[in-house]
C-alpha cells in the first residue's frame, strides 16, 4: 500500500540505483492482481514501472502460481536479447531496500485495454499489424535456447496439466457437466510431450501494449514456463480473450488461420491443426477453472474483493464456449435447433418482488453513486452493478430455469451428479441428443443470468435457434 515510508524507500532506491540527479515523481498505483502490485513513477526524465510483491507476501499466496519476480526479470532480459519487444529491466529490489520482492522496468508507451483498441479507428493501423507482430514475438520467445533459461522453470506434460486442473476443479467441488466431458475429451486427445520450449503462458490482448503502429511491448511474464509453443497460439485465441469480437478467433483482431500462417512464416514451423484444437479447448477450460478459483479465493477469505465473486460467475461463459468448440468435432446431427429464449417480462402486481428490490438498488448505484466516483472506485461501482444484475436475473428467472433443468434430467433418467460422473468417466455418451440438448440449454440458461451481453451467447443463439 502507498505511504510516506514506501515513497521514501523507493526514492532512496532510485538514488542508489540511478544516481542522485533525479527526483521521484508521479507515483501512482497501476492495475494489478490481488497481491501483485504495479506502480508507475518518474525519476528524472525517465518513466518507470515497479512490479513487486509487498513484504510478507510470496508468489504462492492467494492461490497464485506465477514464477518469482526475480525469475521474471531474468527471462525478460533474455527475451530482450533475443529480439522480443519487452520492457528493459532497469533495477532489482533486494531485501535491504525494504520494498518487498520485485524489479523496475522502463515504461512501455501505448494502450492495453482491448475495448479501447479493437475496432477503434485510431488503432486501425495497429490492428492490421497485430497478426504478424504477435506471430513474430511468439516465434522469438519460443526460439530462446532452453539451455540459457533458469533451471527453476517448471515443465508439465499435457497430461499433467489436465490432471492439475482437474484436481483443482474437484477440490473446489465443481459439478458442471460440459466441464466434465471436456476433461474426459482432453484426456483422450492429449498430444505427446515432445515439445519443451519457452512459452509465455499469458500472451493475450490485455497483456500486450499497443501503440498506433502496433505491438510496443509484451507484458506480464509471471506465467512463463517450459511447454508446447502451440499452447501460446491457442491461448491467444481463447474465446474469453476475443473481447466481444467472438468470430475473430485470434485475440479479437484476426482469424486463427491467419495467425498460424504468420507464425509458420516467422518460425519456420507449421502448426498442427489437431494440436491447436487440443490447446484451444484446454485453454478455454483452464479459464473456466480459473474463474472457479477466483470465487474460491473469496470464499476462503484470501481476498474479499467484489470482483472475485463476479469473475467467479463467468464459469457459464466457458460452458457456451466449450459447447461451440465441441460442436465442431461432434456429429452434425447433434447440432439441431433449440426452441429457447429468455423469459418475457411480466406485468407485476402485489407485494414488491425480491428482483424488484435488486433492480432498484442497481438503479440507485448507477444513477446516484457512480456519477460522483472516479478511478478505481468508479470501476468497483460498475462491478457492483454487474453483481446486482446477476442477482436480479437469478431472482426473476432462476426458479423457472431450475425447474426446466430438473424436468429435462428426469426425462433422460439421470440426476445431476450422475450425469457429471458419467460424462467424466466416459460412461455416458455426449452424442445422445437429449444429453447434448440438456447441456446446451443449461449453458444458455446460466449465461443469460450471469452475463447476457457476452458475445458467445449471441453466437450460440444464432447457431442454435430455428431458422
């Protein structure tokens, strides 16, 4: 947290590291995780960024699995030497500085927020360049010699990664039928473990600095590890990282085919389509489990921020994403139209409904509270509005959707837990039309409550609605 002591220690560090001619200024907290902090500041004429874990915290706290910041700094320096467009590391913190674990790097110029970049005429030139630039950056990362990397970097085979995610999902108590089938499918289709190259692990829009010409810096190296380079390509194409441009698989700015062609040109290696599909489904499911972890962190009092719970409800986005991805490889006869729509609004009489209380609270938040707020407080108010909307729709539609789901389960002869177990073990075939329809309808019902503006919902409705 910010305080005079922190500022004094940072100023003393800068004097020691960069010389006594400068002066600390413009210190401000940047966006970051629950424990990881990013601070922007100036020293002399230079704009810098501090990435740190405060004293008393470690990279394992709050369920984080990032590599140590010292290792991140090592990798960034190697990447810069290999031609990757990454910020220059300018200094490293030591225990005697009293600032926690971390490092200082040059500040990259540009924008990271996808909704300010994608489709914005001011970034039209940049968007045209992103496919080739991302392919070049990834190829450069993947070609860094393994023998030059820190020995501490982890490697997990595809099968081990699936097991780690399934263990985490089971530990939380997940019971989502299409997740269960996706785990089963991944286990049946895991590629060999022959590729062991450096992968960024979190290469996506939001972690890339973009200026008006294109990519100006690759950021957020905390998930760096050894692995299959195709995973990085598929991760960039994960549905949740398309930011509203759902049908542009590569980051919301281009097709997956264009990205793979550009990567083949940059790296000299063609991308196997089956391997890409595996990693795309894995990455999609990984994000669903990550959303569950967010909710679990809140539940276990690791971080009680409201945003954790709202992200925790994004598990239903992944249900739709998985259904759309799996339909590409399931028999065509399963993709039958569904007669479904959100419930019509009904005229209400009598006593005030619980959903009406939530509507009123949301209107008060957006109309009275939010306009007077700035910065992070305004963001939090918007998150609160999202939470109230979820609760309101659940109060209005949840009971009806629950009854419909129970009726479908009764018709196919399974209880919810039986269906989950059967799909996970391969004892129940997802190709049974009544099973697949139940999974699709459940995904539509849950997502219409949790995030009705999610782009994947519109795509699913267009594909599954009667002509």
